[in-house]
C-alpha cells in the first residue's frame, strides 16, 4: 500500500509540470541568492573596515538580498496554487471513484469526508514539501563547498556535525511515521462517529442519550491523543536537539575561524561569511519538521489509495429492453439481509413489501434497482439481469424515493429535476402528483426558491423526493418507506394520483402501514430475510403472525375512507 501511495504522490507531482518548473526555478534562484549573500556581506564589511569605496559592494548585497526575497515570494505564490490545484484534482478523482462505487463502497460516511478533506489536502501539498527539502539540501551542500573554498579547516569542523544531523533526521522520521498514520486513521473514525451522531440529533435528544452518545463518539480519543502526543514528543526532542546542535557547530566553527584570523588566513568579513555558511549548511536540520509533514502526506496518500484501489462493480453494457416493468428475483441472497428470495412482479402490479424491522425489506428493493448487488442469485428487469444493464438505462427504468431523501440542487425545481434534466412542466406535473405543488407555489419565489431557504417538514421533504422519482417516468417505481411521514389520508390521495397519472406502472412500496398494504394488489411478507408469504393483504390478514407485523396504532389507521376487504373490525 505504501508503494501505491508513493505512486499517487508521483502522479500528483506531475500534474502541472509548468508550475512545478516555476517552483523549482524560484527555489534555485532563492538558493543561489542565499548562498551568495554571506560572500556579499563579507565583501561589504571588509570594504567598509578598510575605508575603501563600499557602495558597489553594498549595491551587490542589496541586489542579492532583494533577489532572494522576490524568489521566496514567487515560490510562495506558486506553492499555494500548486497545493490548491493538486488537492482539487485529488478530491475530484476520489469523488468520482466513490460515486462509481455507489452503495458498494465499504467506507463509512464520516471517514469518507475525512479522506476527501484532510487527506486530499495533505497529499496535495507534497510538491512544495519535496521542493523545500531539495532546496534545503542544495543550500546545505553549497554552503559546505563555499565554506571549504573559504578555509578547508572550517569545512572539516562543520562536517563533523553531519553524522549527528543525519541521525537526528533518521530518528525523527522513524518515530513519527507510525504516529502520523494512526492519527489520520483515528481522525477518520471519529469523523464517522460524529457524522452518525449529527444525523441522529433529534433521536438522541428525544431518548436522553446525549451522554452515552458523546462517550461513543469520543471513545477513540485516547488513541488519537496517544498518537498526537507521540508526534509532539518526537517533535520536541528534535527541536531541542537541533537547537543545541546549531549553536554548538557555530561555536566550533567560530573558534576555528578565530585561529584563522590570528594566522592571517581570514578577514573579519570572511568570519561573518563563515558563520553565514554554517547557518545555511545547517538549514537542512531546520527543515527536519518537514519530514513529519512528508510522512503525513504519505499516510494521506495511502488512505486515498485504499479508496482508489478498491474494486468497482462491473458496469453493464446492455441497453434497456422493451417492456412494461416486470421484475423477477431468482434465488437472491445477500449476507445478513436476504436468503434465497424468489419473487415475480408482473407489469403494472402494486406490490407492498412489509415485515418487521430487520426483515430485509430495504435490501429487497435495493436489489431490484441495483443499489445492492446480491452475493447469490440474480434480479431481472423485463427479462434482462440488472447487472447487465447500462447504468443510465437502469436509472431510466427504475425510480427511487426514500424515507429520508437527500435533496440536491440550488432551487426547489433543481431538487425535483435532479439527474433527469426534466422540463419545468414535467417537474410541476410530478409535484402535483406528489401533492406538494400547492406548498411550492406559496414559497417566496415558487419553484425558484433556493433550496437552502426552504423550510421543509419530514412529510414535505418526502413528497419532494417522491416527485423527483416520478419526474423520470420510470417503468418501476420503488418507494422505500417514502410516505412514512405522511398522514394516511394524504398517502391515500398520493396513491390515487399516481394510479390515475401513471396507469399500469409497476410500484414496489416498503411500508409498515396496514392501510397501504390493503391498497396494494399483492403483499410480499418478509421474515428474517426470507419471503415468508406473498398474496393479497386480506388473505394474509388471517395469519396472526402477519397481523403482528403492524403495530396497534397502524391497524387503527384503517379508517372507512380506506376500506379493507376481509379485515376483521
């Protein structure tokens, strides 16, 4: 995995070669100016001490210093742009991969958010890190050479510190890498738990479990704290050791330079230059904290490659066949959800899917639309296996509405037409069927009201989600508890409107309401992931176990306005 992460970082480095070349050029220019600066300072000082005309040396000193400043500014601008562009590219690639994986992605939502934000930003900043490290290496090597040209004895004194600096860098990197990766992983885990808690805020508040939920979210915190403390301990050791190493080397070189002055080999200005070269030579030690950032970038890249290398479901290649929405499940098995389910739904059938919580209702309807890939068995739409259909044809054939629809788009109209490119007339027609048109036209800007400024109850959001499914005009309409927040009268009206506006349309509705099951042509009764029975609601009602599926309040919902033939009153 580390190899894959490194390959991803190499790809990131090659994204914008022109900008990379600019960063390298700016770094080389700054390095060259930095290496010339001590010599320029020495010449100016010696000229001033000797009482000679010093303005040419001072002008050269100012030119070198200004060049270094301009190069650093240019490098900073290019660094920001390169990091932003690389992070955006990584986020786009990761998003495309996650969307292509769909519901088969095995990554938790909060962890996915962490990878899209923190990890993409971390890996996207690898180029400036490498350039800075390489620049520091060039400056350090150049400073040693210039120091040797000034006086080889000073270079020998300085080189005695190099093994200590290398040992310091190696120890720092070895102790930091594991803590950085652990920190990233635990951060993603906490993000996932926090996202789950945010989604269930009302449930948590209603159940009075805030303390327990807080404990659950923060349970990985000791591991996070341990990894963070490990990084800081390593960083602290490096800082104080480097803080001792630099003045120790400067003191040793200064002592050697003093003997050089006494022997007449060095001038006062050259002593200042020697100290400047020592500081530049030790610049690599000052960049050791960048090794932590580099280790973090590598760990980020590893986490990104986990997603990018995850296998994708094979996309089908067959076009939508002619048909009217027949559905067939043959021995469909999904671990922990469905067991050997065989079911035939003829075109135009209104099928209610019911059962106790955890019986596999959502898994069944997800398998019909390809949102769940069964481990065994197959699902056929109009005689063609779902797995063989092209994704765009499958989306056109099957429309979904969910209990908690995620409404996307800038305006209400965008949210209803999302993904279908439906005309405004088609959007309004779908909203009328879903009984939400009257609500929308009362909004300040009607269908053009910004979605973020539209207060919606659960029932209103569900009706918008239903309209989004209807606007596609699919052959098979799947409602996964999509009317659970509607009152029974409104639900009945919506059912009637759909029947009148879309006659002969196959409908598969997950429901916990006896009234909805009574209106259906057939009821598929699931129990423990198995299809226990299928038949008219009135026939199944004679089984006490079937009646036990519905709560007492749901049975009480059976009003005379929705008569159920054969149901004992």
